[in-house]
């Protein structure tokens, strides 16, 4: 026969069964506890009489002294044990294990007292000790009988408590799994909202980029970039042309440093610019005029032999003297036009529309990252749900087995 139960109904069934077992055992246990309390009282009275009694006759004085000291300790320990053993007659699921623990603790103390002091007390106070032992045996018989029932009930309660714990563990996993599923649903709902935001931002961006104003700004930005490349190319060309004369200029610098030739400070400054900052030369007409003067002066020095150059270098220097100043001036003028054009295109490309497009692109990127992160979390949570489901199956099988053993019938957990 299979008994199909939900987890909640199984829990209620176990709780009722636990209460029934306690209720069923209460009359018998109550009677035994009552009898135990009576025997405790009788044993306590017997112990008091033993404590007040005189030594038997013909006992050696030295032994009497030892026995009296032993009886004092004996009395204190047994009295404490009796106090521990006496208990209320109300029996509940919580009090039954405590009663058993008190009985075990009390009997342990009594056993210790008997072992440590009993032989001395027995040897000197024979009659009263015998009466004490009579009540103690009766108490032990009751305690043994009571603990036998207590241990049986405790074992049954433990099996029921273990089953309740297993039910709680099963339900906890169910709650955890439901919570994870709620988190997954919440994240998926949030992902759908993010998708809607992305679609809206993409649409706004598309409309913005399709507008005439944006196209005009884009063209200006592209033209600005091309102009900047042309500016850099012109500067590189000027630097390359001036650097081709680096060898004669270096030799001129050498004879100037050696004091073999004198040159005006302005022309000397142009020489240093040509060697170390060639691009700076095309920054003004004044510098180009001084550069032309420097070329003529350098050519004259080379032709007079004061600067040692070979025939090819002298020829290149002469050609540069005739044509390079005008070439550099053309580059300078072209650069001025390019820079002016770049400034114009820069102003044209600086528009709130461009900034708005950038903000939309950044927003889309941010939302896509949030969506990816949410999806990763969802995937992780789904894996956790899978593990919880596997654990739930294992717990369910274990719970059904344990419930079947406790209830004495085959139990099947349903939902």
C-alpha cells in the first residue's frame, strides 16, 4: 500500500504522531516518575538517618574518624544526586530527554559516592547503611525501568525529529529554488526593459544620423581630419627639405663654435632652428628671410673652402639657395590656408547634435553591457536551479525512504 502525501501534510502527520506517542506514554511514565520521586524522598530520609546515626560498637577509633569524614562527603554527594533526580511530573517532548539526562547524571554521582566513600560508611554504620542500600536498590530499579521507557521514547522521538529535519531541509531547498526562479524572472524582465531601451536609443541614433544637420557635421568632421593630415604632411615635407642641409649646417656650426668665423645673432639663431627645430622655420616670413640669408652665407663659405663639402654637396647647397626659400614660403602659405580651413571645419563640427549622438552611442554600449551581465547572471542562476533540482530529487528519495521507515508504510511525496 502506498500513502501519497504532500510535504506539508507529512509534516503535520509527523507532529501529530509525535504528540500521540508522548500522550500514550504519559500515564505510564507519569506513574514511574511519581514513584521515583517517592523513592527519592524515602532515600533522602534514610540518608539523613544514616548521617545522624552513631557508629556501631567495637569499631576501631581510627576507622570511625575516617568513616565520619567519608559519611560527610557521602551525604553531600547523595543529597545533590537526589535533588537532581527529583523532577516535575509534567512530561513533554522537551522534558523527556532532560529527565533522562538528570537520571543519568544523578546515578553517576551516586555511583561515584558509593565507590569513593561507601566502604568506610558501611564498615562503621552497618545497620543504617543497610536501610539506605535497601531504598537505593528500589530507586535504582525504578530508574532502570523508567530510563528503559525514556530511551525507547527518545529513540522514537529522535526518528520523528530526524524526519521533521529532513522535511525542513527539503522545504528549504524548495524555497531557495523558488527564490532563484523569482530572481531569474526579475532579471529576464529587466533584460526585456533594457532591450526596449536599446531599441529606442538605436532608433533615436538612426534618426539623428539620418538628419541633414548631422550629415553636414559629419562631412565637416571628415574634412577637418583630412585637413589635419595635410597640415602634418606639409610640416613633414618642410622638415625633410631643411634636414637635407643638415650636414653643411653642422659644419658651419662647428667653425662658429671654434671661433673660426663670426655670424650675427639672428642668423645664428636661424642656424640652430634649422638643425634642432626645422619645423619652426616656416612659422614666419621673417625667419624665412633670415633663412635665405643663411643659405647665401653658407654657400659663400663652402665655395671659399671654409666649409669642407664635396662637389655634390656644394651643388645641392647652391640649388637649395636658389629654390628652397620660395618652396618653403609656398609651404608656409599653404599651411596658413589649411590651418584656417581646419579652424572653420572645427567650428562647423562642434555641434550639440554630435554630442547627442556620442551620448546615445555610449548609452547603447552601457545598456548592452548591462544586458550581457544580466544574461550571464541568468545563466548562472539557471545552473544553480538545475543543481537544486538534482538535490531536491535526492532529498525527496531520502525523505520518502525515511518517512516509510517511521510510518511503517510506503510513502510517496506529491506536490
